[in-house]
C-alpha cells in the first residue's frame, strides 16, 4: 500500500501546536547571550577561501563551510577529533552529538586507520577506497534532503537543487518585514513534509532507512535552524534570516535571480553561535526529533518505494525488531531515540572499529540507561532486500 505523507498527527493538531505543547515558552533562555564568547571569526586565518582543484566538498553545507573557513582542513578530509572540535567550536554542537556523528561517519565512510573521512568523495586508503559522505547513500547521506536532490532522482546527492532551495526560500516570501523572517523549526518541518512526499512521488528508489532516514534526515532540517541561526541578545535562540540561509547554502543574488555556486558555502560575517552552556546536545536533538515524528508519523516509517514512484511500502517494525518495538510503540516515550541509538551501534563497520566503537559506546550507553530503553540486540535487515533503494545503497 502506498503511504501518503501527513502534515499533522491528526486532523486538528498541527506540528506547531504539538511542538508548543512539548516546549512551553519560558521567554528568553536563561543562558543569555555573550557576544565575546559566541562570535565566530570569518577573518584572518578563518577568512573564506573557495575550494580549489582536489578539495572535497559534499552534501553537508555546515561541513563545507567549515572547510572553506579553515576550521577543518581545507581539502575537506579531517580526523574524527578535528570534526568533533570544529562543530563544537563553531556551531555550538554538543560534544556528545559531535563525537557520535564524527565517529559514526568515520566508521561507515572513512579510513579507520587514520580515523579520518572526506566530506565529499572518498579517498584511496591502505584498506581500499573509502566512500566519503558523497558515496555514503543510505548509510549516512540520505534521501529527502532540504536542498540536495535524491541520488536516484537527480543522479547527484551533493549539489544544491536550486528548485528545492527556492521552495524553501519562498516559504517566507509573504513576510514583508525582513527583521521578522525566520526559517525556524516549525517552518522547516512543514518543508520536510513536502520534501518527504516529493520523494515518494518522484523517486522510484526512495528509501527511508533505519538510521539515515530516521536520524540523519531530520538532522538536516533541525541543524539548519539550531546550528545556523544567528544568535543575538534579541534572539538568543537564534533567527535564521534570508541572507544567513543563502550564505550557508552557497546562494547569492537577488530574490528574482538566485545563483548557486557549488562548494562556496560560507559562514556569514557578524555571525554568533549557540551560547556556551547551551550546546545542542544529543538528548535535545533526539527529544526534538521524537516530538516531530510523533506529529508526523510518516517520518518514522522504515521502507521505501518498490521501483516505481508512489509505491511506498513500510517494513513491519515488529518483524524488524523481533517484537521489541512495533509501529505504535516506536513513537511512544523515548523509544524512537532508543531505536536510533541501538541501530547505530549494530552497524557492522562500527563493531569492527575498536576505537570508534569505544567512543560511540561512551556516548550511547548512558543515554540507553537514562531513556530506560528496551533491549534490542539485532534487527532483521533482510526485510530491506526487496527495496531497490536499499540494495543500491553504497
């Protein structure tokens, strides 16, 4: 049976309402705003330098910008430690999230000898070629990106598809006062609903994978606001205006003639990160992810199209997990967070990389205990074999 995306959990509750109920307003954050500690330099050693021949750039705008400003190596190949430090230093990403993503990315896409990976195309290593982020389709990189196209719809998963960016950009076209423009979480979630359905309708090989679909896909939307919005005294949670959005996605030009320059993502001048002490940590990310999925349950549907458009078929979660979870319980309490963390730890390349496994275990184990997770020891990934989008994965 084909699955049609729904924009709300029911006919009367919008995501914005559900989100507001889960996150009651408490006014400005008590953490406040400190321009000295939150300012991010874009001058001197961190002035923008466009990528040159041989420099890797890929599907993640935030990492591309870090390379262009010298916060990670300009060639786009960094170590787990460099990615962890830079995303924490520049964006205010929690060290737990930064460690988790860097270690997982290295294990599934990189070189476990040098503990490094490429943010674009992979490199040859002594263990053979690595995938890099660009070559990690449905292992790390995923369908339903806000601005990048689905790989098997466009044949390219790393460049901005200008039509998608314009769709997002125009969601604030009715806001005449530029000081009120804000591409916030409810707006980005509404756009994700649209993009999810577009993938069902246009990509015969769309696949919503157990980790990349349920964790990395939402991160692309949540990180856009949580990490790219410019913080200020007036907007301590941040405000993502048109110019900031364009800068981080390598877009220039007036509204009626937007231009994309591949690989030229840049941190805006006079830009301020999240406050010290208010880093975007793993519990915050997973709790927000779960709230969004509860209001839009199609996001938690593991499965995909079966070789033709508009044929989305979901995997039975009970069969997948041996009855530990089912479609209903997966969206209850902390279960979705538990499932994501558990699936990440089951990735064979993670288990094979001792140092990276240790790093991930140090981050994940306390959360599994804190969330009181059901015990999941394996998933039956043979259930994915009937989906061409899965079997074509990198």
